[in-house]
C-alpha cells in the first residue's frame, strides 16, 4: 500500500513538472522554428526590396519618371516576390543614407507582415512585421564602349559574317534579346527564336569586354584581346540605356546655321534659297563645303574639303535613295565637323520634329529619309574637340527616328573616321578592311568581308553607358 502511494505521487510530480516546463519547451521550439521563419522572411523581404530598387532604378535610367519607377518597384515586391500584403514606400531621391538628395538613386522600403507559429504562446501576439530597405541607382561607367547596340528587338543585334574579324579595343554592349548561349554554354532564352549576336563562317569578335542581353551562337568566337586571359563574354546581362539620349537636336541656338548652298558652274559653293542636292562628279572638281543645310551630298569623283561646323543633311529629301554618298577615289577631308542626318521635314530653328523623338522606336512616317554610304578610297573626318562644345567628339549624329542604313566600307589605312557615330535605331554596316578611332552607338551592327575591322575606342567620355547598381 505504501509503495502504491509513492508511485502515484511520483507520477503526479512528473505531470506537474511537465506542465511547468511546457511553456519553456514551446518557447525553445518557437526559437528554433519561428526564429528560422523570421530569418527566412527577412531574407525574402530584403530580396524583394533589392529587386524593387533595381527595377525602379532601371526605369529612372530610362527617363520613365517616378510614377513608372514606383509602379515597377511595387510589381517586383508584390507580384514577382509574392509579398502581396507588403507595404512599399518608394523615395526618389532617397530620404536617408549617403545618397540622400541624389535623383539618380531610389530608396525602397518594404514592411512585410507575417505570423509565427509558437512564440505567440509566450508573447500573446502572432502578428509580426519584418522591414527591409534597399537603395539602387545608375551611373555612367567606364568610357570604353567601342560598340553599343541599343535596339532590344534587333535580332541579331550584332552580326559578323564572311570570315570577318571585328577587333574592338574597348567594350561591346549588345541590348538584343535574341536567344543563344552564354559564356558557359548554358541556354539563354528570352522568347525570341534567333540569336542576339552571331558569328558566321569562322568570323569572330575580339574585345576587352562583351556584354549581351540575350545569347550568342558560338561562345568560342567571342574572344578576349590578345594577351588578356579568360572569356570577355557576359551573356544574359542587364540592358543598358542610351548614353546619348539627352544629346540635343542641332538648332541655330546651339551652333547650327540656316545657310543653304549650291554649286555654280565653276564648282564653287554659293548661297541658295532652299536646300539643294549637291553632286560632285568631275575628276577635276575640288569643292570646299561650308556648314549649313543640304538636301543631299553626292561625291562620286574629284576631291572635297568640309570646313569646320555642323552639316545638316536630308532637309527636303524626297526619299528612296542615298542622302550622303562618298564613293570618289579622290581625297575627302573634314576637321572639326559634325554631320546630322535628318528627315525632309526638319526645322533648324525649333529642332522639330526631331527634338520630340525621345525613346520612340521606328521611322517617322511623316518624313522622308535617305541612307548614308561611305566607300571612298581616301576619307578622313574628325569631330570638334573643343571641351566647351555641346557636340564635342560627335562625328555622325542621325535623327533618332531615322532608321536608314549607314554603310561604311574601309580601304586599308586610307579611310579615317574619328569620333562617335550615333544612330539610335539604324543599322550600321561595316565592310572591307579599316581601322577607326571611333565609337559606334547604333540600333544594330553588321560586319562583313574577309578582313579585320578595327575599332579603337576614342569616345573620350562621350557616350558613356549608364549601369544600374545596388548600393545599399
């Protein structure tokens, strides 16, 4: 009887001890389970804030404004990261930290509510909130972009064929979203059937850095410069914005002149009352061109010199042909020049309609345009290098909504083009053999021929591409 009483007493003590320790056990379980949940939720929320900040900064870089940037941040946090109940605050510029007041940066604050499973037994409250903060922005990076291909829907954006080698002593950026392979041979598929960059018939691209939004056909054909180690290719990269989107349209207010010119019987340039087609076709011709407005310029023979200044070409052009054509075997030179290739309806006083082009893609249906062809034996052009000139370093500037081709055929060492060539939605065609101390910022580019085309970047801080960075 005594033994039975002791056993019952001990059982009661164990039960009491278990009841007393139960909150502690639940607390320990809560620390393990709910502690892990809190860490996971914080990491998830921080990742969402980072993604939202990067998306918003990308919109700011593309000049889409605060409202679009804020909407993108909310979409990336709530939809792409499934934080549907989160509260998102977007500040541009950031309200705190080292980037306070900098409009190139955006701050994203995320408050994410969630419930715990065990800790509320101790605290009495299962509702918790985790907070995260991220700051991202954009800056112009290394001024070493030898080639920038802007059009995301140009597929391929870069094409090298015929056994050609494109040698770029600088960086190559290709925004094309075409599919293909990355540097490791993995598939990049953004929903398009053909490649972003191609190298057919044993062709290759050599550059210090190659960044492609989509994929390439043969990664081994995208090579580093001699002496450098490793692959320069980075496929499946983020797109980069137009580095010259804010370059103003030439007008009388910023250096253009409204003079019209025509040739007299002795091949001398004299004033005209409207834009004219200038044809230089005699082997004995030696024409000195002056800055002003031209309908077209066609030099098939003889020699020509372009005086320093801005040449506006294409005003009044009827379309369907070449607006700027140089095929002569004679010498064609111009120092301190910029050629602006526009459409038939351009007004040099207001800069319209060109000044309103912005990021709008496609040709202006209300204007007639002509293409550009340079295949002369001895062509030597260089831009204005005055640091106070708004067009410093710009050689060719094509109206953004002028999608006509620019064709340049090199001839060993006799064709020298120096400066930046900017044609936002146009196709640049390079062929033959030549070396250019130039920077090409175009819609897409194709290289052909069985020789080496060399681009020695010479932008000198002109056309520096922006990149987005997560900084906090």
